[in-house]
């Protein structure tokens, strides 16, 4: 993986973990075995270089140290995926325990507790037909809620905020989601005291950000960070 790279010249760069789906992938930059969408030979989308991705642009501008890019193309926050398939092998609520932070509060695959965790998910939950469900308070969350998008988001945010009390957690919300997800992800973030950034006017090719779209994401996220 092309990570562990310090971009910029800060003496103590902010340590960042990316937690996403296809929008944050690029070949060679995600854990082995994770599905990747962005490649140098991708047809139909003009993002063919690593430095064109939104997160590399952001890292270069902010001087971030990238600890891990835990992104899996097609993944959902909850465990229900396309065609009603069980996505528990790749969902955010599964990967948060292996890649981000373990149940006992120790660093996962990232190796260190990050200063900043950028979560960019919910797109596939919106598009795959997974039921949105309802936002639930902590005391009502259960295993069955992992198969609905918004309850699963609550499970994820509850888990991460409890185990990463010193980490700045930011939810990035894609443009053009179903209204129940656009609104629900924002409300879930508010419920758990997590910052969120609502993206606007992201140009896409084949349903994924183009170079222009990547630049717009980077600019909108940078403006809030």
C-alpha cells in the first residue's frame, strides 16, 4: 500500500485514517483483498492517477500523515448489500473493529489511534436498496439493526465515539443520495456528536467522481477542516 507517507513539511502532521467505499479507493492504496474501483486503466472515468483522488489532494494541502485507507468498493455501512446479499464481510460496522479500533480500544489495522478519522460512506446503502430504517438511541441498538442503513450508522458512530474519544471524527455525506439518507446521516452525526460535511455539486462519471468531482470534494472538505 502507498500509505504511511507524510505529505508536506509539518513537524508533527495530523495522523489520518480514511474509512470509505469506492470513492476513496485507488489501486495499491487499500488493504489487500479489498475491492478497488479506481485504477490507472479505468474506462469511462478520467481519474487515473493517485494524485487526482480527493484524499491525496487533501493530504497534500493539509500536510496529513495517512495511516490507513480502509476503503472497500461497493461496501455499505450496514450488512445488507446489492441484491439483498449479506455484506457483513465488508461493511463499515465490520471493518471498524478490524481496521480502525478494536473493541478494547486498541488500534486496528491502522496501527495507531488517528487524530482525524474521515468517514465517507452511505452511498451504497442509499443505492443498493437497503432499508434506511430509523435513527435509534444507544440503548435500543441491537444486532438486527445492522441490516438497515441508519440504525447501522448509529451502531458505527456509537462504537467509534466511545473508543476514540480524542479523535476528531468527520462524516462526509455524498451528494445525490436518497433524501432519507442525506438527512439521516446528518441527523445521526448530530446524535453522536460527530461533525459532518454535506457535499454539493460533485461531478461524476459512471456514478463516481471525475477529476473535477474529486477536486470539488477535496475543496469542500478542506474548507471545513
